[in-house]
């Protein structure tokens, strides 16, 4: 159950009364420790210098777009200051000027002093526009703080000026080297373009229309020749069929049909005779033999027809002599010879046109390759030309920037507020630490008791019983201390008053001595 604030304060007050002697002892210990810290804590004196980073001056508007004002706008001067001031060379110079080290200082001690100075040196931004750089150094000696802060600020300005000049020189030299490199690249690109055009005169871009028209004409010629060749092949086949015995094959097929017709007649006659006579009857035997002879004749005719089809051109002598000597046969042979000549001519024409077509196709490929190479080389040339012109302009800007930097006309650093010898220490003062120690001496013990009450399972109120255990509380009997307990409580309270009085007296005496600079 969550107790109300009023009941929590009542419980806390009762517990404080119960443990008042322990709280008083804790107060005494914490107060004395805080007083010891306040007395022996070394006072630090901080000295600082403000450096103004001038991003604009009277020359900037006049040179806008023409000269780059170094790198003042682009780099974090706080980081630069830390890197420069904490470098070994600068630290040694500052420590020597401040008298912290000399030639006889051991390396280990020198390193320790250098680390201590770095820890006590703060470099930060200041001002509404962050144009001021604050360099502050704190130490136990006011004179030492002044010397270190003054040396740091002067060294930072000196090195920043040298750094800007060095960067301007390096920037100009770098851009100048890039200009020369791209100038050579531009010359090389021009030479490659010249070599490509001179080495491919017949395959330069612009002839695509002529080559495409030539290819179309050749394809039409080849297609026309293929059509004529197909017709000539058909005509040749027809003539060869006529000369290879097709007529004779037709005659042979007619004879076979006649034999089959005769066999049918004899078979009918044989069937009629079998109705009246036996198989040994002479007419039946004769008809059988005739049928067999006719079947043999059909077989021979089939063989002759097959031979006529297979041999054809290879065996023209099988034709009848009257056929070969006829005028029609001679005319067919003449037409066949002319057809063969036409076929050979068409084959030669197709081959010639195909060869010309292949040459034109190769030429078209060369034109495409040359066009691609020319486009790539032209693109490289244009890129190099654009980059060269841009770098040339940047080189002139860098030259102007270099001149301005050498003449100290660009953005600069100057000491806005020089370092001074500090008169008052920085950080928590003696009185602040005393008051904090007294407050902590009271708050810490009470806070511990409050934490103990919050996390303890002990029942401090009857409301907890009602809420947690669902039981009604009939009465609440307060604790009644005995006479001896009251006497002990009185003595304890007296000791606490004496202890607190002693602590307050010690605080007053030490404060007086500290104000009079006696301790």
C-alpha cells in the first residue's frame, strides 16, 4: 500500500529520533571530511584568451567567385587548435616558456607534465556566431596560467597562418599538376580520334544508308536468283523424268493391267469348268498353266518397272531406239542441257551476290564498331576537354587565392581578448564546499533511513494491516518509554548537541583562519 506523504514524514521523523545518535555521528564524519577537502583542495586559477576567426573581410566580396578564401570556412578550427597546441613540438615550446621544464628535465617527468597541461587546457567555441575560439589553461599558479594561455594563443595564430599559406601552395601545385595531366589526356584523345578516322575512311559513320540500300538490293537479287533456280530445278526434273524412261514405265504398267484382266477371265473360266469336271481335266490343267504363266509375266513386268524407275538416267539405252532418235527426244535433251546451264549460272550468280552481301555486312559491322569507338573517343575527348577547362579556371582561382594568402588578405585569426593574470580562483570556493559538506552531512543519513523505510517489509502503520491482510484494527497502543529509557535518551541528546556544537565551532575557526590566509 502506498502511504500518504504526511504519514511517510511521520514515520521518517520517528525513525530519525530512533537513530539520532547514528545520524549525528554520520553528520560529524561527513562534515569533517568535507571541511578537510575544502581546506586542502588546491585552488586553480584559470587564464584564457579569445581568438576571433574572421571569415569575411573587405577583399572577399570583391573576389567572390574568383578566388577561394583558403579553407577557413570548411575546417573545424577547434579541432585544428587541439591538434596543433597538443603536438610535441608546440608543447615543449610552451612548457619551456612557462618554466615547467628545461634541458635537464627527465623524459618521464616531461611527459607527465605535458599530460597534466593537456588535461588542464580547454579549447572551445565561444560567441553567438561561434567565431571566437577560447583557449583556457588552469593551474595553481596564476602567473603560470597566464604564461601558458598567452603562449598557446600566440602559437596557434602563428601556426594557423603558416598552415593556410602551406595549404594554398599545395592546392595550387595540386591543381596545376592536374591541369597538365588533363592537357596531355586531351592531346592523346585528339590523336586517337585522328587515327580512327584516317584508318577507316570507307567505314566512317554517315555511310549507313548507302550500305543498308546496297545490302537490301543484294538480298533481293539473291532471293530472285533462288526463285529462278527453284524453277530451273523443277524444269530439269521434269525433263529428266521424260528422258529417264517414265513413258516406258507407263507402258509396263499398262501391260500388267492387261495380264491381270486376262488372269481374271481365266479364273472365271476355271471356276465354271470345276463345276462339271475334276482337277485332272485337260482344260482345267491348261487354264492353270496359263494363269501361272500370266502371274510370272506380271512379276517380270514389275521388276522391269522397278528397274526403269531406279536406273532412269543411268541406263537411257534401255529406251527404244525409235524413241531416242525421235525429234521430240532430241528437243528434250536440248532443253535439259540449257536448263542445266541456267542452273549453273544461277548458282554462280547466287555465290557472287552472297559474297558481295557478306562484304557489305562486314562493312556495316565495321561502320557500327567505328561509330561506337568514335562515340567513346568523342565522349572521352569532351570529358577531358570539360575537365581541362574547369581545372584551368580553378588553377587561376588558386593562383589568386595563393597571392591573397601570401599577402594575408584572406580570412585570418587575431586575438580578440589577450590572456590576463587571474586574480580569483576558478571552480568551487572554500565556502561552497563547507556549505555542501554540512548539507550532505544532514541529507545523506536521512536519505539512507528513508530508503530503509521504503524497501523494508516492516509494518509502520495500521493502514497497511487493513489493506494487506484485510483485518480490522481495533486499537493502536503507542509505545511508552520507561524512566531509564528516558534518561538514556536525554543523555544521548546531550551528547549529540555537544558533538554538533564542536563541529560548528571547528567550522567557524577554520573559516576564520582561511579568510585570513593563515592556512
